[in-house]
C-alpha cells in the first residue's frame, strides 16, 4: 500500500470505529513508518495515546516515530521512561538502544561518540540475551564492532546468522528483516559477495518500504565505514530513490503576446517529462499544480508509480481561477482535482494571495524546496531540482526562472527540459526584453502607486509567562530588567531586525531572514531561563513563550504612527502559535522549518511535535520545536 493510499485512509477514517481498539492505530502506524513517513506516524500514535496513554506498543511506536524524524533526544527520553516503567521487552530495549546509536552519530565529541555507542551495544546485548531476537542480536554485533570489540562482534554475527537461516526455512512473519540481518552479518564478517546477495533479496522483498530500506542502509554504511570498504555495491540495492522538486511554465493564456508554452506543445512536453522521470528514477515528487508543466509532471510521476506532494501558493478556489481553469474548453481542472485526490500531501502555503507583487509564488517555490529537502534528508535520498523552462528570464518574480536561479545559487544543478529545444520556432529573443521591461515596469508601478510592497520575512511573537501576577511595584522592575535585557540582546541582531514592537508583556519582531530569527529566539530563550529574576525583585518562575513563522507579508507605513510596519494573514498566523507554545521553549510553523532547512540547515534543529490546535479556534497546524544542534563536550 502506498503512502498516498495510507494518507487517504487516515483522512477518511471513521473515528468512532478506530477508537474501539488501539490495534488499528498500531498496525496503521507501522505501515506508515515502513513507508518512511514518521511525521504522519507520530500524529497517528498521538491520536491513539489520547485514548490509551499507557499502551506499551503505542508508546514504542511514538519513540520510533520520533527517532526516525530526527527528534533523537525526545525519543531517548520517551523510551527511557518506558523502560523505567518496567518495560524490558525486545522492542523497547531495541528502540532505546537505537536512540543511543543516533546520538553517537550526532555528537562531534569522540569521547561522547564512543560512550553512546558502548551504551547502545550494552542495551542491544541485554535485549538479545533476554529474548534471542535476531534484530537486536545483529545490532549488538554491529555496535560491538564500532567500539572495537571485533571478536565479540564476529561471534554474535555468526550466532545470529545461524538463527536467521533456521527462521528462513520456516514460516517467517517478515522475511525482509531476516534477509537484511543476514546481509548485515555478512558485512561484519567481511563476506562482501554474500552480503550483496542477501541485500539484493532483501531489497526485492522490501520494495517500496523506504523507511525500512533507509534503516538497513544506515547500519550497512556504519559497518563499511569501519572496514574502510566501498559502499557502492550495497547502495545499488538499498539506496532510496531520489526526491524531485519541480517548477515549470504554465500553458500560455490566449492573450499572451510572445508564445512560450502553447497548447500544441503539451504532448511533446509530456513525453520529454516521462522520459526524464524514467531516466532519473524518482519515487517522490514535490510540485505545485498549475495547468501545463506542473500537472504534466505530477501525472508522469503517478504513471511511474511515484508518490506526489503538492503545494498550492494560496487557497484552492483562487488558485484554480488564476492558474488552472483559465482556458476555454480545457480539461485542466478535472486533471487538477484528480491529482489532489491522489497526493500523499497537499499544503496550502498561504490562505490568501497577496495582491502586491508575485511574492506568493516566490514563497511557494521556497516552501516546495524546503519540504522536498527535509524529505530527502530524512530518507537520506538525493534531491534533484527539475524544471520545464524556456531558458529566458521570466515575466516577473516567483516564476520558473526565479526558482532555477535560487536552486543554482545554493549549489544545485537542476535538470532542465528546455522548451526552446523542443520547439525552436518559439524563440522569443527578439521580443523577450521588451516584454520583460513592460511586465517589470507594470509590477513596480503597482507597488509604488499603492504605497505597499511585499516580501518574505520571519516573524517572532513572544509573551511573558507570569506577567499578569506581577504586583504594581514589580512592573517598573519588569520593564527595566526583563525588557531591558531583551532590548540589549536585540541590539546584537539590529541588522536583521526590520521591525519591532512591544505591548505590556508581548514582544513582536520581524526579521529579514529565518536564520537570524531562529538564532535570536534561542538566545532569547536561554537568556530568560538562565537569569535569576528573583535577584531583580521579580518572580522566580518568570518565563517566556516564543513562536516563529515565515511567510510573505505587506510592508507599508502605518498612517497613525508613521512607522514602517507589516501585515497580512501570515502575521496573524504567527500570533496564533505563541499561546500554544510551552513556557521556556521555541515553537515554529512548518513554513519556518522548511525555509530553515534550505537557508540555514546547520544553525538549529526544527523537531516535529505533531498536529497542534492553534489558539482561538484557528484550526490545527504541524508544530515544530526549535532547539540547538546536539552538542557534547570533549
């Protein structure tokens, strides 16, 4: 069953029927995890834990979903808690040991790395000795190899190999893992040819189970790196197919002066896209869904058996009018609707389109790239940008030319389907400069005449927890010491702060970039939680909730204050995140996490915390906990 099919089942589920037993949630979460989608699995498990908070299997799956999504420390804490509650079964211990293995891969300290690996080896071995399970046994062997205990690793690998051979001859509940374990044992024993054969069989058995393939590949790489061996032969079987992020021209409107993608070219472009997809072999595609290139790409991906993710720049109805159903007697709308039904994910970047500039489309392109990059990193798959483009600068910001330029600026080498090559008679060199000048002049005139501009920004809202309980004589101290300390910190970020305001205990800042916003938010959280406020005559428990979001906004001069300020639906969305943020922590939106994954992947971590109800009935949204990268001392 594909991820899109699983997603459809989850969306259409009968909640009353599902809530009769935790088993339905458990088996469904396992299937989603096998497909490599830990975020959905986490939501499924959390939904069930609200009903059955002490269910062991649900708590195990919660820990595994956290671990596979990269929230290693939270996964470790969750599984340690389960173990302390008396759960010492193979699943709990094996998943707990996995978190120590992951912590070892994240730390930059050699001492800490070895300590975490040794702890993982101890827990895996404890699980194996008490249960005799093959998967904890082979992991115990691998961890012992990595800490230099080669003799013990070899002994364990041989013992586990013998067990697996026996279980393969009998009925086996999940043959994939037995085959993968035999491959891992062969690598530990340096039998490269045998390892390749077992992994070949495992890959065939586990086709489409991208999450499981990625886990097997990670362990194989750890062993091969230890032996200083070439991983390419094993990668041929265990590599997860690439992720494609796509951008392309729409079908020309009837009134278009300089032809770029006329309807007559549709069959030719569709064929070239199918050929390109067959050559690249992707299994995941991220694109918008405008008529023309987007829809042709998404249809070709589905025909190839791939999974599609769609991002609309703004609400569906308005997008259909602008970018799907504007040609007479066309079937683009029905094709659009079919694609939405079959998508594994559909994200709406903005509730409404900004009426100044093309920033809504720019934001959509950035969000697409960020979501695709996050997905590829989680599966350790290659990310390939692909565009249907005529090779010329576009009609304005936010188009295909803009997307290609940004991809190249951050180091990607996009694959290009060149419209001018498909149909050389469409060369627009003589008209392009004139057309672009007219479009850009009209764009500038619109902005200047209205007094409004638009841009993509990062937005921070923060609120002091405990402010309402301050006494009258503590208010001046709060302003002088609490807000004064924040003001001092903000001066270090003055170049990136483009607007700021306070009201009582509330703080509102607009940043030019997500990197600066995230770093400031974490420094602010550290400042508030580390300072001894009681020494300033303020309550000891004084804390702060901090929320981050990113999106396109209007920039204008406030007619009352005369100051430059910002507004729009994304400012409102950011304000709804702050009230649901735990005190002392920094929460962020999916958009902020996605843009951060592209612009500043090494600055901080955005960990998924689940679908979270927003304040004031504003719906639910995927929330992320922003924290610093895991660090350990030497």
